[in-house]
C-alpha cells in the first residue's frame, strides 16, 4: 500500500502528523517509540519570548474529550532553535514549527526567524487574541485571517500553513482568506471554545474559565469543516479534530485532507499516532485502494 503523500512539496512517508501542543517537540514520545515512523511532528506553539502559560487548573476531562487552557507555555523561539529543533530534524520525519503571536508584528518577526532555520514548514496558530484589536482572535474574521497571513508571507519563503479556528461564522470564507493572503495550506480544526463547571464549588473548573475543547467529541464538526474548506480552496487541507484510529484518518482524507494531525489521542495513549500509521494499510485493504490519492476528496455529495 502506498501511504506516501506530498504536502506543499514536502514528501511525507505517511499522512500522519503529531498535532501541536500534544506532542511537545517529540522527545518524550520518542522514549516510547521511534517518532520518525510518523509523517511529521508539529512542535509546540512558539512565541517570540518564553511563556509560562496560565495559572490554575489547565486541563479538564469531558465526555469524549478534553478542555485545555495551557496558555501557550513554551521556551520561546530562540530556545527552540537552539535546544529542540536539532532533535526534531534528526528524526527522519517532517519538522514543522507552530508559531503564535499577540500582534501582526509578532507573526512577522517569528515567521522571519523560523524561515532562517531548517524547519520544513511553518504552521501559524491564528487562534490567539489580537491585543491591538480588543482581544478578538486573529482567526475569527476573514479580513484579519488574510492580514496576518499576508504579513507572515512577506517574511517567509518556506511553506506556510494556517491553522484555522472553528469558532467562526463561515470556515470556507476564512479558508479562502488564508489562501488569498498567500498560505500554502490550511490546517483545521483548532479547538472549539468550551467550559466546565464544578457544582460543589459553584466555580469554573478551569483557571482561565474557558478552554479549548478537543478529542473525539469534535470530530463531526471537524469533518464538516474540512470538507467545506476543501471545496473552497485550491491549496492543500490538513485535517485534525478527534482522530484516534486509522479509519478516522481515512475519513478526513475522504473529505479532502491531504494529511492529518493526531492530537488529544496522544495524551490518552502515547502510541496513538503510531497506531494510526500502522492501521492505514489494513484499512486501505478493506476499502480496496492501494494509494491514498484514490480516496482523497472522493466523498459523494
């Protein structure tokens, strides 16, 4: 079975990427298995300066999912380049950096800095609040999606993938805005906004009150949005949201995804991404296909 795919000119041995924020930079998972066996690693979200993240409770389990408000805890882009990137580059799979910011200028600066490294691709997390626009996330309105994408594009020659938020009016409009801004690919979905409450204390469970909902519970939303984005743009779509099995991954490819990302499942099972990879051939055999290209976007309307 041919599980190789090409994403923005990057050859992946299989379409399975570890999603940002759930895999660190791969070191801890490499103690369980050779992470070079998956298609690639999307590193933890990076900011220009180190961040300690949010105070209080950061994680809450929910039925078929998880809420998190970690707050982009990370070592900063310079420490990443010095201490983490060499490890990622030595694994034999794609090394993708995830970048975040609070202003358009932040995205310009971090894109330029990462562009000068050997990362294979840069994924922009645009679900961050824009401090100069009243705190509204960059990824909410098509206009701001295009603006931040175009700003980063001017400072980046490497493949640029925009991670789209599902907390929007029309995901197709936002995908088109990313394409218009110069994106080479879009990835979706980022987490849905949710909250959990404690009846006994009558308080929110999370220290930040709200958090990002992920896991199997968001998969139906993610599939719908991946399909909408695929039909709206000509650039590749990378699907994520609730993927924990090879069958899940193939459903996203059927909806139009070129590659997929495994996120929350890694936290429940450190072998999750590898299990998805290992299950692809068996699932493809069941479907009677020998190449993933036969399945991509083939969903009947």
